[in-house]
C-alpha cells in the first residue's frame, strides 16, 4: 500500500510578517490554497503577522508559498518563515480561522 508521503504529500506552516492584516491577505491566501486543492487554514496573529497551516502535494504547497510571498496589491511582505513537516491529513478544507 502506498502512503501519502510516498506520493509527495506534505504539510507546512508559514508565518508571514509585514503589512498583512487589514489588506485582504487571509482571503487572498484562502483563494490561492483552494486553487491548488490544499487543505488547512489561515489566521491573523495578535502580533500583526499571519499564520498559514496547509497540507497537500509538495508541488502545490511550493506554488502557494511563492504566491503568498508576492502578496496582495495592498500588502507588503517583509518575511515568510516556512516550516515543512510530514503530511498528517488533519484538515478537510481550507478555511479562515479567528483563533486556534
């Protein structure tokens, strides 16, 4: 039996800093993740950053990272911290969360 890891699936957590709150960034991230058929969530952090937790194929996750590094027309991306991990199948869809 082939598991998801062998098929190139993974999970990642992004912490995005800069001008990323109040500029539609969470909706932008959600649309991008859904376009790449990823599952997970995006949420604002109290310190002004945005957190993204996502799962899917490594290729789709890499495309998401590149798109989020560009941001929205109103956002300014200072830094994107990327932490890769093993796929765990924790999510059913990609949502906007308001707390963990």
